[in-house]
């Protein structure tokens, strides 16, 4: 906790939005002299600025690069790149830069309440699902909790609000971790590591290092993926409290200090009296919705964090049974003429799509969009034997088509050269034409959506609408 005297302190908040506005309000309420800087100067930004200015907060729109005079601290939105001129100027002036997560960490407990411990989750994919599973398990144990952070719920609101929590389930992005130097979680987990956001972090090493910050100062458990050696390496490099344990999770049979799967049963060999000889049954894979391999891994990570907090085995099972995944995450839409249609529009990178493709067989795959610099050879090589056919759409579909030509030349490919509102309906109809009874038509684009859709949600909704239209015609 921080004992900062905010009265009269000159603080610059970088960015309006989900994190910036709560930060500006919280600091202003504590007597800080707050200036908000923002790159944009659009209608929405002007409306947000007017609300803050009515409180007495200074807002500068259209100039997020210049450090205001007298600034003693910068609090930034997580997505602002470290190389931005504002931060270079701050470094030159010796001004510290915090993210909203760092601010929330420093402010916790300042109202006299005992601060709730944080169970923190990061990784390239699966963060939101794991955090929501974790919150469901904690609730099943009778604990007051909330899923917060990168999940879309401000940590500042959770820390400073009227609600009192026993423990928080916290999703953290690599951006947020980069700007949170003093965070010390009760227990943390890195689910997996694959290249992502490298333009922001500068390199894979930089990206991994920021993910690894989640383990710094952990007091009870560092949870890692035993089938992803890079996550275990991060545990080895972390500086943790005396007695903190490394806890692995695996889809195979667990060793001592691991959670894993035996004959369809989730098993704990980490939080039992005799790890060499004992194992605790936690749940069945059928308790997980959906029981795809990567989702079972998410459940194991959530269970490990919950068990590190002392949650009983029954609560793990009950929490997993109660959990319902968010929309557009390997979501079953319908069965039409013996073919299953699955919406995983959230699979916006190759790592996520790989997990989704591994869950079904045989598959007619709908893919494409904005590649964000990704390559697809490894993804296609791994999935080739499962593919009945592929329907490609979006700006960078040629990259996937070329990978298919190299590694799966026998697989039929439909290349849709259209970006109009009917493109998804056409894609679904082409997929239905390629599919046979018993197949799965899988929307797992491996790409971002913004070339054709506002976001992945809208892409998933377009897919679901097209499938339902197909179902109505087949009825």
C-alpha cells in the first residue's frame, strides 16, 4: 500500500476511457491536481472531457505527447506504447509512470478496510475465461469476490467502491503488467505464451518479461502451464516471497505439485497432505463447458489458484458446473442437417485458433481477417488432417490460402473476395456445402475482425445469424 499524500500533487492522466476516467476521478477526489491528456479530439472525447472539467479537472484533447509542466506522476491507460514521446519526456524528467493497475494496487486499503488479496491471471489466450471460472469457484466457496481488470471491470472501481471483497479474481494484460512495477499478488498464473502484441513490446522477450511480472512477489503460488516450458521459465526467474510454491497444470497425469487429468477426472496433487502418494479429485471434465482441451486447461489453472487460496474441492466442482462461457468463445450455435456450427470469433490470433481447431474433427474452417503480422504455416500444418474444407474471407485471407497450398493442398478452399454485409452469410452457405453430417463448421478466424466488423462480437453475431437463417430454411 502507498502512503502518498495526494493533496496538491500534480498528476497527469494519459488517456480517456475505461481506465483513464476512473483514475482521474479517484485522484481528484484525493486532492491531486489532475490534468488529462488525450490523443483524440472527437465528439465522444469532448463529451468525456466536459464531464471531467465540470469537476475541476483539466483536460487537453488532441495532444497526448506533451508532458504538462510540473507533472510529478503520470498515470497511463495500459495500451499507450512505452516509446510514446510523453513517456520519454517523463523518463528524462525523472517522473514515474504508473498504469491504472498500479494505481489501484497503491490505493487499496487506504480507506481503512483490509485490502482483498488478488489472484491474478495472464497469458496470450484464455485469460477472461479462466478469471470468470475462478470467480465462479470462489463464489461457490461462499467468498465475496468479483472478476475484474482487463475483463472490462475497472480495478479502481473494485478497490475504491462500497463493496467489500474477500478476494479478487484479476485478469491482467501484458500492457497492464508493464505499467505495474509494485504489484504483488497472493498467487498468479501465466496460462500460455505465444507471439502477440510484439509491435508494442518490441520483441518476444519483452512480451514474455512483462507477462512474467505477474509472478513477482507472489506469496503462495506461481501457477504455470507444465506443457508450455516458457511459462515455467518465468517462474524460475521470478523473485517471490519465502515459501511461495511453483504449481503446474497439465492435461496429462499430474506429478507432485501439479494439477492434471486422469481418466476424465481433474486431479490435485499440489494442495494435499502427501503430494507423493495422495491426490484429490476436483471435478470431471464433463463439468466444464465446453470440455475442449484448452478449456480444460483454463479450468485447471482456475482450480489451482482457488486451491492456493484454500478453497475446498467441492467448490471447484460446483463452480465449474455453474460457469457459463462468454459469447463467441467456442459457443455452440446450432445443429443443421447433422452438422454442428461453432462460433469462436474470439479466436483472433493463431494460438487461440489452434486450440479451437484441436477441439473438433472433422472441420470445415471459416477463417481470415486482419493478420496483425501473424504467419499461418504452423497453424495449418497442425490442423491439416482435421480439415474437410476451408472458407476464407477478410483482408489477409491470402496469407492463410498460401499456407494451405503449402501444407494442405488436398483440402478444398473457397476464397470469398467480398467485404459487404452479406459476406458472412455467403461464408456459412459455402461451409454448409462443403460439410457432411457429423462435421463441425468452425468460425475460428485466427485474425482480428476490424477489416469487416466493428469487433469480434459483431463478427460472431453475423455468423450466428447466418447459421440460424440456414436452420430456418432447413426446418
